[in-house]
């Protein structure tokens, strides 16, 4: 539900983060050209939850492992691009 200019601006900001300094540095550390980065943005309704998590299909530490991050609450600290 919803839509509008505010949501489109937020979506555009997330997509544009592909080219920010943090992304550039991560690519540099990994030896990847920035042009090799692919991004998808998932838009979904908010669910009132006690915990939030993100599961990465490949661990940044070991390519053979799945990496999961878990936080208490809605997960803004997890996905909000906070250092």
C-alpha cells in the first residue's frame, strides 16, 4: 500500500548507495571493480517484530558459510547503513 514521492526518493537513495564511499572501499578491499556490483532493492510492509535479521548467501569471512546478522527490534541499526 502507499506509494508517492517520499517512498520513491527513499528507494532511489538506497539504490544510489551502490556508488557511495563505503561501497567503493568494500569493492577495493575485495579486489572487485565497482562495475561488477549488482544490487536489488526489496520493498515490503513493516511488521512489528521483536527481532530482525539479514541472511547473506555468502559470508564475507568464509565463502563456504552463510552469514546471518540478528538484532533486537525493527532492525534499523542492522540495515540503516550505520557504521
